[in-house]
C-alpha cells in the first residue's frame, strides 16, 4: 500500500523562473538516468527477491518509494522554474519571464527559444513536467535493468546511482540559483546514500562474484590480452606496454594472478583458437569449478525454497 504525504521530502524553492534550466532538469524527470527510471528499476527488481531475500525486498521497495518522492521534487522544481506558464500560477505572469509573451511576436519567440527547442514542453504540458528527457525523448521501459539475480541487480543499481549522482553534479554547473542548487545538492547526496546502501547489501550476499551461479572457465578468468600497439605500430612488446592491477599481479578476488598475453595473435594460433589453452593464472581447476557450481546452485535454490511459505497464497 502506498500512502502519499503532501509535504515534499525536501523544501523546494526557486529565486526566479528559468525555463532553460527547467528543460535541462527534465533529464532527471523522464531521462535514462532520472528518478522515474530509478524508482521503476528498484520496484521491478524487488519482486524476484521477495521470498529469498525479504530484507532486500524491503530495501528495494523503500528506496524505490523514496525515488518516487524525488521525482515529485524534480517535478515541483520544473513547475516553479516555469512560473507563469502553469495555469495555477496566472497571478505570477507580471513578475515572470512569461511577461515577455505580452510584448509581441518577438518576445513570444524568444521565450519559446529559451524554454527549449521542442515547444511541446509548453503547448502540451501547460507548464508542468513531461515524461521525457531534456530533448523530448519519451521515457522508456528499456531504461529499467532487472535481471532476476540480486547480485547483478545490486551492481546495476550501484551504477545507476553513480550516473544519477554525476548528472546532478553537472546540472549544478548550469544554475546560479542557490535555492535550486540546494535542492539539487540534496538529491545528489541521496544518490550517494543509496550507493552506499546497495553496496552494503551486496556485501551481505556471499559469495557474490562472479554474479549468478556458474563460476566460469578457469582457463580464461585470469587472462589479459594485450590488444594495443605502440603509436608507431611497431608491435606490442617493449617498455611502453601499460600494466596495472587490472592485468598484473594478484587478481582482485584472491583466486589467482593475472596472466598477461603479450602477443594475442600468436597465442590464439598456437592454442588452436584457445581450445588447447591451459589454465593460466587461476588457482582453480575445472573440477574445483564444477564442485563450486553444484554447491552454489544448491545454496541459491535452498534460499528460495526455505523462504517459500507452505501455503501458496500470494502475500507481500
């Protein structure tokens, strides 16, 4: 059950109308990294872990609900930034930038140009937000990532919060209105909070790497193929090749060390298209992987089975 409380989560204010920034802010209303995308993504993901991870179901539903409240904040900001356009604010015409419309054709064209290149923002919405991004592209369910494996979904959410955070950071560079910046700073900060929540939740699922159940072929999990030549095109060998913790030394999950394939063309040919490659870098054997696949499959299945109620009535 959802319950709407009329007070906004954060007190939204603006110093003056700004139709150009209202257009930019649509990115966080109906864009691919916006609040509606986040709310629908977490809401959708929650159903597949309702029985297996009931505490994660609560987490996803709580954050999804908060994202809907953030959508309301963004919508309120857009409405205030279009002050004078919204029919409910007719009394603000004289003190808003809409007053330019009253000054003839040139003023009207200037206002529309400032609002956005797509005038539907004004003629169809009546001064409120539209479920589009900043260039008028309609919101799409394709923005939602829900794969049915919690470790995958949580990683998608960590990435989503990261993208939303940086969009707010960029948006703050395009307005000098301190009231607007306060709202954006609050929304940006909540992305950081959600990032931490999802990261902490992921840590409670062990093992959580690799995502899913199957561990992967140990012949290829720790091989790095050097696909780059030097600027002169003289081949891949030599002091100029780039090395780092992503291809040199201990792997990040304590399962072995990186095997650096310096000449991948020759290596592929010598191993008959990698079909005859030995295990490189990984400390696991094929037998180890098969055993872990079986054990993790049983573990994940048990998590779902144990949490399933004896009666099949669908209760949330």
